[in-house]
C-alpha cells in the first residue's frame, strides 16, 4: 500500500523514496515513522479489518 501513497511526509520525502525495489530493501524509517503508521492504519487496516466476537 505504501507505493500508492505518494503524499509527502514531513520532510518532503514520499514513501516511495524509502523503498529500494531493486534491492528489495526498505529504510528503517518505514518501521517507526508515526506518519507512515497513521497512514497505514487509515488506508489499509481501517478498510479491511472487521472486529467480530462470539459470546457464549
């Protein structure tokens, strides 16, 4: 999902700038950037996760 999220981060970089597809590597920042985390939660998990439970 990051490759489609081309909006710039606080420092002007885009998520695409943090991923080297030729080497199959991602910058460590991908793992701990608050803005990327918030974007993933909104664009990936908010639309795909549904919380269900069963009470017996």
